[in-house]
């Protein structure tokens, strides 16, 4: 192995050794090492085919009902694992892009004492799309407890004036690392550039009613892989719904008062 390859493996393995239950900062550092091109290289175990061949297929394992592709973090760990089939050395970010759309995670050094460390597909998505663009999990999601009726009323009013918007939902998101924030789920009819611009303008026009210091983010309800959007679809009813608003005799954030408050 080249000196650069040794350094690459060393970075991931060093971070891996720091990970223990509850050490979210160490786990985040591991994700960052995997997300760094060249220094985040891993040895993917191939169940079928050879590295670079069209029929190459990663191995797979199941843990608690979730699928993972096993890998090792260095040539030394490959030897220790006893793997006698083919393998390929790839950047962690490339593996993340390949695995997360099928809801497959990545398991590092499953042969190691203690069983290694699993990276769920939701965190592979963060590696693939940018760690700083998505909150660090595991996330705690709930209905917002903070009372900001002026903001919700203004946002619903502006949404009604924005034809691209079908409905709006809300969630309080507490990441494993970083400050909690209010997430607004955007369900839209149209994703053309003019429609996207109109929705962005709607949010900008409404944010003036948000109390100082309260972070607000948005999430596309159409994103099948976003954990906040998944929670919103499953758990949260809209606080603005254009179709319900059209039939409501009295508006209450888009609903008749008897149904719209919770």
C-alpha cells in the first residue's frame, strides 16, 4: 500500500476507534472522514464478480431488519477478516451515493471485536449530499410546542397567494448535534424554476414574523429519503391545505377552527 493509502485508512480507522454509544461527536467525525475524498477510502467486500466489472455485487448483511453492505477499513483489516473473495477500494462518498437510494447502510469491520460500526442509510444520504446540508441524527421529531401564531397565520396567508403551494406542515427537530429548529414541510404542485422561486419568496416574506433567534428550515415533502419529510408525511397534518381551505366556510390557518388547531 502507498503512503497515501496508509494515511487514508488511518484516518477512517482512527475515527472509528473513537466511536462509542452516545458519542455523537465522534460518530460525526467518522462520517466526516468517510465523506472526504481519498482520505475516506474503504475496502468493499464483493460477494459476486470482480472490482470494476459490470456484474460486481457488494455483500449484504441484515441487522435489526435493516440491510447493510459490509466493508473493511484497510488492507490489514481485510486480512484479519478472512475474506477470500474479491473486493474494491472506493471512496466512502461514492459508496454512500450507491447505497442510500435503496435504503442500504454500510457496516465497517463487522469481523472486529464488538462487531464493528454500522452507518444507517440516512447517514449515508448525509455523506452523499453534504453533511452540513442535513441535520445530524438520530433526530428527535415532535409537534412544535412554541407558540408563534402570527408566523403561521402570515405563512398560510402567503401560501394561499402562491399557486404552487398545495399544503404546509411543521415539525420541531432536535438533532443529535446542533441547535433545534422549526421545519416547514413544503408540498407543492409544481417544481419548475419559477414555482420554486415563488415558494422561496413566500418563505422570505413570512420570516419577518419569526421571533429573533428561532431557526427555521424548509423541507420538500416530495423527498422520499429525507427523515423530516418522512415524519411529516406520517405524523403531521397540514396547518395549511389549499384544497381544504377552498371548501372551508371559516379559515383557521387553512382549516375550519374545529379541525385546524392541535
